[in-house]
C-alpha cells in the first residue's frame, strides 16, 4: 500500500484529502505545521508528499527544497492557493513534481497522485536498469557499476564511456576513429595517442588480474572486445 504524507494547515482540506485517498486504497498521514511535516517526511518512508506553501513554522518552498536535497526521488505535489505564474515557477524550480492551485477538484488531485506514483515506480524499477555483460564482466549502465568475478572496479567517467562503447560493439573491430568520435566527440588526430592510453588504463583495471582477457588489439585496424 502506498503511503502519502499531507502537509496542510487547513484541517478541513487535509482531512478531506486524507479521506478521499484512503477510499482509493492509499495510507495517509497528516501534518498541520511546516517543521513537523518536513521532519516526518525526512524520518519516515513515504511514497509521495502533498504539500501546501503557506504553512506555520516553515513554508512549503523551503520544505520542498529540503526534501529534494535529502530524498531526490520522493514525488512532491504542491497544493496551494498561490496561483501566480511566479509561484508555480518557484515551486517547480524548488523540485516539486506537480503544482495544483486551490480550489481544486479531488478527481484531478487523485489523477495527479497516480501519475506521480507511476512515474516514480518506473524510475525505481530494477527492470529498467540496463546491464551489459561479457564473460564475468558485468556493467550496469544505469548505476555505473562495474564488476568482474563479483569484484567491484572503479572507473573514471571517460574509462566507463570507453568500456560501454566497446561492450555495445562486442565482437566487432572498432577503429581508433570510431572511438575518438563516439567517446571523445572529436575528429581523430593521428598525432595523439589518447585512445591507446585509455585502452591501457582500461586493460589494467578489467583485464590484468582476470581471465579470460577481453580487450584485444587488431594491428592496423583497432580493438575488439570478446572472450579470449
């Protein structure tokens, strides 16, 4: 069951929202004050926050900023009487996922809640992680994690980009020109050895202490990634 926190100082509105969401199968909690609401959101596991702006203690803009810093993937819907474009821009700029102006129709709020939760589930879903694998080398493109024999390997951003490109083209000879254009985004300069240098860095990290060797040189042609 999804758990939703309502931070709203108008008790009638908060309780009506809570009752409506409960009827739709959500679990809800209510805070009528800013500091308390922020602390609840930070300390407990909620799937979504419905947040007013004009609150006693701490306003919704600050709460939104705090939550976005500490829980970057927590969906936040601002529900407020402040309907000026400047207010909407500030709310969305502070990290809100959606912005609804009072007075509102509960059916719209319910639809926006469902949309935000669905979007958050897609982001968190492990099925959406992209993983590339060759032999015992496992590269998680989504989390940027690299492992061989279940040993974690730390790569720089450029090394990771190089490895990813080689893996996506495994079994195919990739020229230095291809690598310079796709990994470094510049035209190949015959006077530079940057490709060789980074291939060497990569070999030391993913091949030197492991078997089988995966990065192979094709003299005069380029490199190919495959099991030895």
